[in-house]
């Protein structure tokens, strides 16, 4: 800014105070003008329209998106290869398919149909405008055809294997209807007997686990009132009061034993003869008499 001031007009010398004030005013005026110019330039930049994008204005290339389409097709082929290689254990032909024989008139006719379809497509393509195909498209078509043939081949192989394992139709035992009815009757009898045994077992189990019914007797005194057809009225107290002899029993009289030998009061009883005796002398006499009785009894028997 100072350079512009110097180039515009010569400034008075700084020794003069008036010239110094003029110089200061001129510098401030120039700074204000520069600020106004800067503000105007910024407003013009803000309000100026943006230029159009190059992608919207330039023409489309003839081979635009070709690489992306090829990458997507390649990715789809890889996904298909992985699917057919893993589903149901893989459709690849291995050693286990050596004994497989494709059913006649199946693979040849299908291959002929597939070839005819492709020939028809090629003929229709010849009639239309010739279109050059890329080698990659031809390779993809060939892979798709191979996959289709392999899928048809594996499908036929699976159908043939299932047919070999399936039971032939209308295959049943040679038994007649009468034999089947007899077997059904025997089975019904066996089932009834089994059911009867089961019911008996259940009843026995319930009887064992069932608690016996205990009849509780009424306790305490009670009164029973009885009316007869003759008009008699009777009241009975239950239980009946016991007799007086039971309520007031008589004391037992003391028994006085007398010695069988001496006639004195006996204090002992002989355990053999069951006779009372008073002392040892009486006991000896009692045993001697008993011995004599036994000897006499034996002699009489003889």
C-alpha cells in the first residue's frame, strides 16, 4: 500500500507537521478503498454461478462400463461353480459313478434338443444383424452349456438311483383275505387278554395302596330312643351302667391251709402231691406215704 502511495503522487516532506497529517489521511483513505474492493470481489465470487461438472457434459464413451460388466459376469460364474460344486456333495463325476448307466434315449435326445436350441438361436442370429461377440462371452456361454448338461446328467443319475432303491408297485405278500382275517381275530383275542391282565394288575395295585377303612366307635355315653308300632316308647342309655358288684367288688377271703399230716396251719405246699404241710417232719411223712402209694399202684398193675 505504501508503494502505491509513493507511485501515485509525491508526498510532502515529513519535517512539515501539516504534510504529515495529510500523508496519514491519504493512507487511511487508500486502506478503506482496498477494503471496499476486497468486499466487492468476495460478493462477486459468492454470487457467481458454479461451472458444470465434466461428467455431465462430456459424451459417453462407447466402451463405458465394460470392465464392470465383465467383473460381475465373472463373479456370477464363480458363484455358480461353487454352488454346483458343493450342493448335494457336488455334481462332479467321480469313481462312484463308474457303475452308472444312463437310461437309453435320455442323454442323446436331451443333447440333441439342447443342440437344436442352440442351432435355432444361431440361425435366428444369422437372420438378424451380425453382432460380434467377445471371447469372454463365448467362454461364458460354453461354461453355461456344460453346467446345464452336467446338471441334466446328475439329475438323470439321481432319478435312476432312486428308482433302483424304490419298492416296485403292487408288491405285497401272497396271503389271502381269509388268512388276514384269521390273523386279525387272533390279534384281537391276544389284545383282550392283555387288557384283562392289565386291568387286574391295576386293581391289585390300587388295593395294596388303598388304606383300610377304620370304623370309629362312638365314645362317651349316649341315649337311644326307640318307637314301636304299638306306641311303646323306650329310651336306652348306651353304654349301660355296670352292675353294683363290678363297681364295688367284695374283698377276697383269705384261705387257711391245714397240714394234711399234723392238722396244724400249713405254711408250705408240696409241689408233687400239691398237699399242704407245716414242717419238715410232715414233709417226710407225706413223701413216704406217696412212695408207698406208688408201689401199691405198681403192684396192682402187675
